[in-house]
């Protein structure tokens, strides 16, 4: 009997020592309008052969870059929050065609053009950003990260 009273007392005492739970946040994330600029940038292109002669073999017949050029998006990772409206400014300063592709969005990027487009991040997740020009794949790609609104701190 004494033993069960001691155990009961210990359980009640330990329960009282537990730290109180923080109150649940009453503020929901409010989606924002974000202005984001993405530029198509050359990393390794055939025009660089005169500057970097060692690239001639790679861009030549049978070379590892034959028929390809290495471009990138800058920035290559874009992070937003679910529900955000993104006003993209897409810049292609180059003389090659590019494209900017996200789920439900395909934007051609003609040479030496700036394109503005609006996109709403509807669902949390990690999505690819791609240029669908075959000779620019797989290098010209990136990530569009959409965080869940519920993951945002006040």
C-alpha cells in the first residue's frame, strides 16, 4: 500500500514538473508579392574557345561539349512560400534562345530580351526549373522551393 502511494505521488509530482506547452500560433502566414530576377548566364560556350584555347577540343567534333553549351540560371535556386505571388523578371542577355519552365509555366526567352511574368506558388514542394532547349540540358536547371505556409514563424 505504501509503495503504491509513493508511486502515485511520484507520478503526480513528475507530471507537475513537465514544461507547459507553448500556445499554438494564432497568426497564419500571409502570402506576399515577391520580385525575383533570374538571368540566363553562359558558363562554357563555344565563343569562349578564343579566350580558352583548351576548350577547342571539347567543343570540336567528338568532344564532350560537341553540340552543347553550358548555361545556367542565376540564381539557380528560388525559395518562396506557398501562396506567394512571384513577379519574375527573366533576362536573356545572350544570342541563344532559352526557356524558363516551372510546373504550369512555360516562358520562351528569346535572345537579348527581358520577359516579365507572374506566377503563384500554389503547392509546397521542390520543383525543377528547366531550360528545355536540348543542347542546354541537363546543365541549365535549378530548383524552385515552395515552403509550406504553416512552416513559417511569426
